[in-house]
């Protein structure tokens, strides 16, 4: 009975946390544009809480192996963004997400055919980055939406649905091995929920610009995976599960702060250039 209560409480906590993040993402996107929204979106919103709960129950070696798979899946995330950017200009949201998910699946399938080590994971990520960059479009990543088509109740509902989806995957992941755990955490469910919400609220081009920005800001998520992998590895870091998790979160937050500062600088620079080219304004 107590175990069931603990499971339900953990599920509800994860769902609430992700719902809050999605809600904040919408506010950030509306005020600061796609790039800054992507900084928040690319933080380990799914893997972070998920690996925290897992770290309380499994060995550091389990965490290290899972983090390696999650890092390799970043290559799939980069392919996912590229496929979505191209698909959403021609098709509806559902088809675009299915098409993008197919790209992610192909990338992780290729990694699954290789020996699971850090070098091969780096190769998959580099290849995914190349595919993503080749599919980029001329999108304004610092634009602000002209209007919002969703009221507060709809926004809260979408955030709740996204939070429940992420919590379901995180909870199920605790019941399986490290490789599948890493892959499930590596699937960009937060990207799916965010792009769904932003496309409905601000339009498909705005969601495409946010995911295109994420090709750069996903380095915050990759930082978490890399540090967790090395810190929890008994032969390299030798730290406990919770210590390794904390180091990974710290690395991700630090990278997020750097990316956020860089984004603010680029946004101010683009506004300066815009005013210079339109002196009458």
C-alpha cells in the first residue's frame, strides 16, 4: 500500500514539475522569443528528475550506462529537430512529429548496432548535428509572437497533458535496464510537448524556430549526460549515484546560464541592428 502511494506521489510530482516548466516555456517564448525558450526547453527536464529517482535505487554503474545511451540519443534529438523543421512547413503537427520521431529512431537504431562506448556516442551526436544543420531554414529565432491564440485554461491544460506524458515515461523507465532507461530519457518528449503547445499558441513557424534554436542549446542537456556518465563510472569518477547526478545538474545549469547570457547578447545585438536599419523607428 505504501509502495503504491509512493509511486503515485512520485508520478504526480514529476507531472506537476514538467507541467510548470511547459507553462514557463510558453511565457518565456511569448516575452523573449524562440531562442530563449529553447534554452529552458533543452535543460534535462525529463532525464534530470528521472535519473534522480533512479539514482536512489540503482548502482552508479547503472546510471553511467544509462547516461551514455541518453547522450547518444542526443544525436537522435538533433535529427528530430531537423526533420520537424522541414516537415512542419508542409504538413500538420501530428505528421511532423511522427516524421521527426522516425528520424530519432533511426539514429538510436544505428547506435544500437555499434559497440556502446563514448567514442561511438560522440560519432552519433556529430552525425546528428550535421543532419540537423543541413535541414535548417531561414527562421527568426529572436522574434516575438504578435498574438497568442490560446487562453490561460487551454495553456494550463496543454501543460498538464505534457507533464503527464513525461511523468509516465520517467516512471516506467525505473522498471527496466540501463540501456532502455537511457533511451527513454533520451527521447525528446519535452520537445514534443513544447512544440505542440507553441504551434497551437503561436503557430508552426514559431515552434520550428524554437526547435531550430535547440540544435545549439541542447548542449545543456548533453552536458548533463556527459558529466553523469563519467562521474558515475566506477573506473573513472567513482562517485555515488546522487553525487554524480548533482554534478550533472550543475554542469547543465552552468551551460544553460552561458547559453542564456549568449542569447540575451544576440537578441540585444539583433535589436540594435534592426534599429540601425530603420532609423525612422
